[in-house]
């Protein structure tokens, strides 16, 4: 008690708005649910794991802590009735796959004093009032992690969202309708008593569609509508109606599941009262997901048909899904296989000099916590289960602070919607580089970077231009026309169309995917591309040009992206459902650039031409992003079409979405040849930056380099104390300074990891990754589940990490 009294002046009571880090340790991923609980400093309100208490106390001289320990209560018996099933392709979101079962916890709090770990009950009458107030303030405060989630306005993602039917508002319903009983339904055309649909126009009850495998119904509901039996365009699946007004509604004319905002009124017409309805049958999405889990893409990629033996220990630690964060989990696990990443963030220096005022904003600290947590084995200790069951779980890490930091200020990654793992990979490298500039250190990303060589040949003069640019990944287009089983695919598509014409659906093992050789992807990359409307400095006029892309250098680690996402005839993003036999060893020698060759004449340098500065309309960008396209590619499209509208920008996207640099970070150009880009921010935005004590010149410089984002602009000023670097000219040696530090060597690689995506769009579905361990075994990382892979689906991957042979 004497030490408490001596430190009473250091004990503070958190006020509303103060950040209280009581969910996660400053140094590790210990939490109140950990075996030893979490110790919250009564001075800085930082959470500290027991292992790090002395370390923290030596640095801050704080000795008084509130120990919060939560213990899981005994599980309650499940209530009777139909359990809530998965209804959306989402993770830890309402209606999605749940890994958090909503356990209840008992909380115990004690005051602990260093150095001897003296413990006092928080109800001890001898505790000073200041301590009691601090304890009460910490316990009642909204945790910093939760507040960050609130501030980010994180919404929920409903998978593939349904839209209101165009027939709902003016739906015609018969007079003198039949009254539908609450139970005992039966198809009016056969004896089926399940999978029944009520037509919202005439009240007819009939069975649903027949699936190709014989399950489902006999098509009587859809036939009743199509054959003019008196039924209308909307039908509701009986047994899916719930008292909160939800149900499966299908539109025959629109041929898809829809929403009916007038459902309660339409059902009441037949005497069905929503308030008394209970769910008794599977929804269509549940049935589809059940099928996918057994035999579809989901089953293949997660290997759910195999009994997976779980792995534990260092390097075999999973990451919990925090709400559709599987795309982030997969990327982080793959990065953790790179020695440079582990060496950099395995240093204790990042922990010892972490930001004590706001650890949630210190990227180097959070990545060090992650790296050391994944490789320590502390959060991956073997339990009693020997075999990982379908519903099983494992220990793992919950990287809440890191997830919030990565998403901070980013319109996509701050949301709970599914995102593209490749876009996250590039953005994370950008954040790492920015964070290391602040500490004047080298980010561990040069092993992933290489110089790409662009060769452009003017068709009119035959003169050429070589340019080099820094890249972090190799995008490969998927030439569907190179499929080796065209006849089988054509037969399958014809059979599928025939079945669907009858109102049925093909499901299950009859799926035939196009099989495309990996070599054809490399051949497609090597082809020349024709550039229209090319301004030739040789003839001082516009003509056409031939363009090729090669690799001037080869990195130690190469990320290969397969461009599987395309746009259909309705301009909706879809994924190519193909198989590509990506090899265990990949020789890319044919991609080696050679630079200016003997006999080639360089195009004259372009003359300095002032260009009109185009403001990028973020509203148009947002509309394109909502369609599923990469944000940087959308910004390119809006810039190159002068912000003239969605239609023009979409046309540009259609023409350029397969460009190798489509998704790369985009900086809009102002004046050419070194002319500084003009600041387009408004006076109010400039004033906000200047209010932080910066000059107008600094404010404008920062804003024009951060797309007018105030928060990023302030960070930019701190990380660029010398201002803007001299711009690199557009001539032959562009790769000079920007390529400093990149490695080069043999162009032969071996596969070390790959990330797979399941689902029809990059903005929905699920990601898993497979990593080859030191023993040569493939290991599957499915969020916090880590196990030996029995059938690694290398042919269905999306991102592939190759490492140079011999490393």
C-alpha cells in the first residue's frame, strides 16, 4: 500500500474521449482472456501482458496496474428449434460463417503493484479514492479498440446484397384470396411437402425448382407462372418467413432472389401474419452454401472434405477473422514467410521504442507484435483435439490494432466488406515504406521489388523508347482461349444452358472448368500490345506504337497475380472459374529485358508541354469501386477521361483493366518534365493543415502528394522533412534512384506460398493461403485454423509467391 501512496500523483482517471487500451497488450497479443490476464497501467491506461510488466515499468517508472482477467463461463445448452444457419458468404458478420460463438465471460479485477506483484481487491477499503476513481474510469471506459471501430463507422457487409424487386410496389393480388394455414402445406400439383413456394399474386402453393442431382422440387411453382396458370412474378418460400419480416423472395421475371419491401402486406392478403411466423426451412442461400461446402469451390480450397491434422507452435499460428478480414490474414501469413520481414520485425527495438501515447497508430510496433507473436508459438499451443473438426477452432492472434491501423483513413480497408488481397498487399507495402521513412530505416520490401522495363516502338519512324519503373508484383492475364479442354467446356456450357432453360440448375460434381497451361500466361505476357493515338516525338504527330513489357531485374521473392476478375456484358465484375497448372518451379528467363540494342534509335525526348490539371472526381471513383474494380485503376480511369462521367470512365476501365499497372498506385500528372503538380485542395483544406503549425508551401506540397487527404498530408510532412525529391525525368534511366536496393539474379523460382479466393467477386467470398514449410509440406492457413494440407489446390490460386531457387 505504501508504493500506491507514493505513486498516487501519477495515477490518473480517464476522461471521456481518452484512449484506454484494455483489450490488447502494448507488446504482444495478451488480452484479459489470456491465462494471466491483462494489466492496465493506471497512469497511461496501456494494457501490458504479465511477461512484459517489468520491461514496461522500467521504461515508464509506472508501478500500479489494474489486472483484468476474464474466464469463459460454462456453455449454455442450446435452445430447441431450428438453429440459425449461414445465409451469406461472409465471415463473423450477421448471417455469415461464425467463428466467434458469442461466449459469456466472468470478469475479475485486482489492483497489482510492482515490483513484488502485491495484489489488492478493488473493493479494499484501504485503497485511496484516486485509485478507486481510476479503476472505475478504466472499467467503464469504451476501450480504444472499440472506439476506433466506432470512429471508422464500420458497417456490415451482407455478401452479395439483394435489391428491391421492380414488381413489389404495384404487385397485383387476386380478390377473394385463399387463406393459407400456418402449417400442413403441400404442393397443389404433387405430393411434396418441402421446398414449397407461395405465389404472391394468387396464393398458389407449389414446389420449387429441381436441381440437376435430383434434389429440390418438380418445377411446379415456376411452371405455374410461366404456363399462364394465374400466378404472378413474385413467390415466397414457405418456412423461411420470420417474425422480423425476412423471407426468401424470388422474382421469376427478374430471375433472381429479390427484396419485397411490402412483404408483410402481401402475405397478410392470404392471412399470413408475419409476427407469428417462425423459420422452419432452409433458405436458398443456405442450401447453396451447404452444397458448396460439400462439393464446391469452398470445399476444395478449404479442404473441408479431408480430416486435417492441426499444427501448433512457432510459425504455425493462425489469425482470427475479425469480420471479413481473411484477405488481410492471408497476406500477413505469406509476408511472414519472407526472411527479411521476420528479421526486421523480429527486433525488440520496435517494441522498446513503440509509441506510448498512441500504440494503435505505430505501424512498426504493430508489425513487430504480429511477427513476434506468429513466430513465438505462444498463441499456438496444442489443445486436447487431435484432429481439426469442421466446426473446430484453434488458438491464434486477434490483430485488432493492426487491422484498424491499416484501415485508418482508407475508404475500403476501413470497412467490414471483403476486399481484394492483392490491393491490400500493395497498400501494406506502401504503409510500411512510409512508416520506416519516419524512423530513417529501410522497410523490408526491396526483396519483393523489381524494375519493369517498358519498350515502346513508334510504328512510323521505327524509333524506340525504354523506360523502367519500380514494381512489387507481376500480373499475368489469363488467356481463356488457350484452354486445353475446349470441347469438354463447350459441352458442359451447352448442357448447363439446356438445364437452366427448363428452370433447373446444374450443381455438384458436373462442373467442368477450363484448364489453362501456365506457359500460356507467360506467352500472353510476352506479346506486343498496340498503342493507339500515340504521340511520336520523332515525327511530331500522333500515330500508333508497339509496346512490350519485360523485367529488367528479378527479385528474391516474386508475387504473381493471375488476373481472374473480368467484367461481364452488364459491366459487373465476375471471376473466371478456371484451373491453371501453376508449376512448383517457374523459369522466367524469357521475360528478361535487354535495354537499348545495337541498331536501335531512341525517340527524342518529349518537349515540355504544359498540361491542364484534371481534378479526380472521387464520386465517380466511388461508383466504379462499388462495381468491384481496383481503386487505383478507377482513379486512373477518371483522370484519363477528365472526370467526364461514369460511362466514359467505365469505357476506359474496359479498355485498360488488363494493363500491368492498372492497380498500381497512381499519381496524377500535372505539368510534364519535372513541373510540380498543382495543389487542387480548397482553401479550407489547406488551412486545416496550416493550423497544425506548417507553412502554406508545406501544406500545398503535402496535399498534392496525398490526394488532398489531410491526415495523410500531415504524415507526409513528417516523413519528408526535405520536401519533395527531384522528379525523375522521362528518359532512358528512370530506374536509377527509384530502383536502388532492389535485388537481381537468376530468373528461376520455386513456389513457396499461394493465396486462393472462393466466391464470384473479389468483394465477397473467402480467402485462404497455403504455405510450404521447411520440411517441404504444404500447410493450410484458414484464418485461425492451421493444419497439414492434404490436397493443396495449386490450380485454383489467385496470388502466388515464388522465391528464387537456392535462397
